[in-house]
C-alpha cells in the first residue's frame, strides 16, 4: 500500500488516536443510548419483516438479534440490529456526521463479538468508528447530504468497516482492503425518509461493513487506495481528494465522541426538527382561530432532512417540522404514539396548512437556529428562536437524563444487568458474554 496515498494516511491518523478515560466513558453512554433505542424499536413491524427474511434465508447462527432470544448470521445480525436501533429515530446523531453513527457502528461490532476480545478493545473500536465517520462526513461536505445522500449509510459503511478492523486487530493493509470493499458498497438516498427504508439504511451499512470484513478475510482483492484520485470515493461522492485530505488528516487532540460529542435524543423524531421544537415550546399553545400565518425559518439548508411538509402519517411526521410544531402549538404536546404510521387528524392538518418555510442565508457559517413567527389574526406577532435544543452540543443531555432514558425504556429481568455490564465494559475480559446477554429475549 503506497504510504503517500490518502487512504493510507487516513488510516494512519486514526491509529494515532489517543484514548482517554473521558472518551471511554462517552463510549459507554453511547452504547447505553443505542441499546435503549434498539429496545424501543425491537417490535417494530420492519424488524419483524427482517426476521422473517432471515428465517427464509437461513445461515450459520453466530451473532445475536437483540432482545429476541435467537442467533443469525453475522450479516443478518448487523442488518436487523442496525434497523432496530434506528427504527424510531430515537438513536443518537452527531452534528459533524449529519447522521447516526452508533446504529451502524455498534451493530457491526456486536456481530463480531463471537470472535472474542476484551471490552476496552470494543469501546476503542467504537470510538475509532465515530471519529472515522465524522471525518468522512466532513470531507464529503454538506453538499453530499443536500444532493440527497444519507450520510448514515454512505459514511457509515466505511466507518463501521474501520471499527470492525480495529476490533479484530488488523494491520493497515488489511484494513485498507476492507475499506475498499466497503467504499464500493456505499449508498443510501434521503428520498426514503419517512419509510422503513430510512432505518434500513443503517442496517444495510452495518451488514455491508461485515460483508467487507469477511471478504477481506477471504483475501478478495480490491483497491487499497479507494479514497484517492479522480475516480475514488471522495471524487465520486464528494468534492475531490484535496478537499477530503483537509478534513481526514486534521490534527485534533480531542476525539469527536467527546467534542462535539454524540447528540442523544429524548424524543423519537429527526434531530433537524429539534431546533424548531425548541422554538415551538417557547411559544406554547396558540388557538388556531387566533393564527393568520406561521413562518418557520431555518438557517442555511438545515431543514434538508425534514423532507415532509405535509405528512400523511406520524411516521412521515418524524421528518416534518410542520407536524411537530403543530403538535405543540395545538396544545397536544409530543407523545410516542404521534410518530406511528397512523393518519394525522384534521386539527393538526389545519395548523400545518397555515405554515410556510423560509431559509436564512446571511448568517455566518456554523450559526444554526430555527425561528418561528406566528402572525396573529388580530394583529401583532409571537416570535421564538430555537438555538439550544436539549441534546445539542450547547445543551447536552446529562448522564443522569441518559440513564433515566435507559431505565424508562429498557425493561425485563436483564435490564439492570445490561446497564451494569455497559458501565463496566472496559473491565470485561471477553465481550462474548455481554453480547449473549443482549441477545436474550425480553422474558428470559
């Protein structure tokens, strides 16, 4: 492998990453949040469809399906568990990724747990995966996302392959081989947001990462410089190798799992709507007959993920600021059942019909907010700005709040044991027992 290639330099940079007590703790909390999100999504209709597909396909039972008391092939495990963690859009995001790192990286690592390895190595692999995914997404730029790609899939498959190679202790050349095989499987379109294919992207990326590692292990040949040149990954998906080099090879001392850190959610809808949710919460209930018009303004194109302006059901509503703002302004508030595939009622539709979106392009780079302006029928306006929603880097979920989310969501006889194993994962000599515990059915 040429030492001057971007691919080689990027992998070398990741191998130089320091691991601190703080980054290990942040990784534990990321796992807690992913497990809570997967538990909440374990009975989702899409999960059950994927289980039926796994039954039809068959395969060697090596890796767990979380909370279902069964094992499947490694690829099937990564696919189902990736979907499960993202099924309700309740899982973490990362502002630099502009997507969901944990629900791709962790299912891939769990699928490899039968190989053995200690808990610290598992945590370090996860940290490396988050770092890789953030750097790759930054290198792709916002244009990649705004063109219609879903970073969770397109950056996630590369990051999960890198994380898996780290967990397995692979040398740089073998890791580059797996990375090349992953890069050629990258894909995922935002047009599917609000359907089962959106969480499927996470599962497909995790499964493709596992496939890439298995093919590399079988010595299936691929380019060892897949990120480089005029036909490499960043030329095709991004803006070329030179722009990518700037972000991939940055000398940042603090791992990205620490700063800016993972954004943990308290409600199961898209994080792009959280700024608008913050603004709407400040306004509170305003009766419909008092409203003439509602303007919702986003900085730059920060509403790109919110593709549904007039959703037909609650699942589409996860990606609609109009729906979320209507729930709050109507006085209904946010409830888990509001985001299921059920029709939206007439009152909420009436609120949405009075809304329009705008975008603000004259703010400095990095400034992000959502401003809601309600023009009242009797004259006057009510205005609120959402710029520090709960969970964001400026207003993070506390450890106590995250533990409360876990305790409220994860139930059953093994809930406490799972929680304690995660919090002491850096002391575990072998992750196989931990993965086995996660695979037990809820009633066991």
